[in-house]
């Protein structure tokens, strides 16, 4: 396919030939990517924009007839429109933020220790939970953490209410055993 023009490849792509479209992508992705980078100055954003350009090209392949044998002018036109849409969206976002009332921003440094402690406790709880069979984990999470009733958990899991009750009882019992022997799920931050 390397010897075919973009126009021929485009026609084949319009007929559903994904390899033909892939060849167009391989030929022009770097050019589109570099164009997007030069317009944004952000490599990651250029990558996302390039993906959007080729997604739009694929979506519109049956509606567009290339006027030349080279697809790059049309692709860069799509890229330009994608960039315009991005900038328009960014302007709207900035304008929306400017309309928000200016309030004092609290310093969250005081919350950091508390948040770290919460994360440590949660990791320890998850390590303990991993010792349970998956169905028991699900019931425990729904009934204890999400506070669903037995009936609601039964509906969520598609099992009888009695199964929910027995799984929850088994999970609580196993967690009691594990908590009596804390070496089974000691925290990793024992510094």
C-alpha cells in the first residue's frame, strides 16, 4: 500500500479498508502531532489532539472526498478546527472560573497527617479484606461500607437474602479472627 496515493487509500478507507486508513495514519501522524505540539507547546496535549484528529478523520471518511492526492492539508485543517475547539473550551472554562466568587482558600496542610492516617488504615483494612473470598468481600462492602440492607445487597449481587446473611456472618467472623492475630495484615508503614 506504500505506493498508493492518499486519495486511493482514502477511497479504500471509505469502503471500510482499515489497513488503508492505517497507512494514512502512519504517513501523517507525526506531521499532525508536530503541528499540534507547535500550536500548544504541550506534548501530552498534542498526543490527545492527534488522536482526536484521526478519530474525526475515521468518522468522516465516507463523507469527505480528498481534493488532492495528499491527505495532509485536510488533516491539518481538521487539526486546526480541533485546536480552535480546544481553545474555545479553555476560554469558556477560564470565564466560568472568573465568574465564581473569590473566596479565601483554606490551607490543607493541617489535614495531611489525618489523610495519611486514613489512607494507612484503609490499606490495612483492604489487606484484611483480601484474605476473604471475593463473594464475602462484596457482601461486606455493600452491607457494612455502603450500608445496604440484606435485601438490597441481595438484589445488587443477584443472590438470595439468606446467602447475603451467611456470607456477611462468615466475613465478620473471619475478620474477627484476623484482628485477633494482627500479624496477618500488619501495616506496611511500620517505620
